[in-house]
């Protein structure tokens, strides 16, 4: 069976799955799909209209589909248990699942809708960036998420089990989109979180994708 990730590289959720695969050494192909102009029949594959979707391609070319980055990572963890990124111990697993949900839902929406879309994505689409909206988001909406993550990471290297897990990947990926927009958290206010993000974005699994995306954005 062959894996094909359907989605756009700049999506934090597509990047999350790609980094997950890179850390575990899972081979896949990327098939570009943008949710703003999806192909005909896309909602038959992704009922919520979102990316990514994982296509499971059999030897005869037939496909089955798994939508949603969290579902995809859980599936791949079971298929490829080496280099585990999802804890087995119940408490650690619960902590990881919570942080993944927190990062995928409110945090991703805050950064994506309030910063990345009005600035980086607008520029990519030939529109004038809305820096006022981005600054409003950074000053008024984002700090509560940064405060929470700063408290959760503390002086540790990783969020859960003192090792890399999916929680770390899920938190770090949306901040790539923030950086693509020309912004980053204030290291004087959130030093532990900023240090964590620097470590994560410097990993080979993140760094290659970040460099390629910067070229895409010009």
C-alpha cells in the first residue's frame, strides 16, 4: 500500500502530518489540493472540505481515504509503531491528545484566521496584507494561548514524557505560519515557549519544509 497526502504545503495541518512522517521515516507522495479551489467531488473525499486527506493507494490503483490530520497520525502510528510519537501510558496519552486538540482547534484558528490569512496568504493571492488585523490578533487574542503554552512547557524540552510526541508537532506547526507572516512571540514575555519553538523549527523534520515554503511565499 502506498500513501498519498492530499493537501497544500502551507497548511499547518498538512505540515503536521508531513513532519510526523518525517520523524517516523514514513514514505509518501504529496498531491497538491487547495481548500479554496478544491477538485470536483472533494467533499465526497473530505466531507468537511478540509485538508489534509490521506489516500491509501492499493497496488491496483484503487484508493481509500482518511480525512483529518489527527486521524491520519493515529492511523500511521498504528501502521508504523517504530519511533512512537503517541504515548501508550494513559495519562501521558491523555495529555498529548489534549495538547493536540488545543493546538489544532483554537490556537490554529487564532493564528490562521487572525494572522496568516490576512498577511501571508493575502500577499500570496496578490492582495494587500491587513497588518492591522494581524496586530490586533497578536495584541488582544493570541496572548492567552501563549501564556498557557508557556506554563505547560516550563523549562522542559518537550511537552509530554520528556520526549518528542505529536503534541510538540501540533503546537509547533501553526507558529510556522505565524513566522511566514513576519511575526513571532515575544521572547521576553514567553521565553520558554520561544526556546521550544526554536528547537522544534530547527529539527530536520521541520526545517526542510520551512525553507521550501519560504521560497513558495517569495
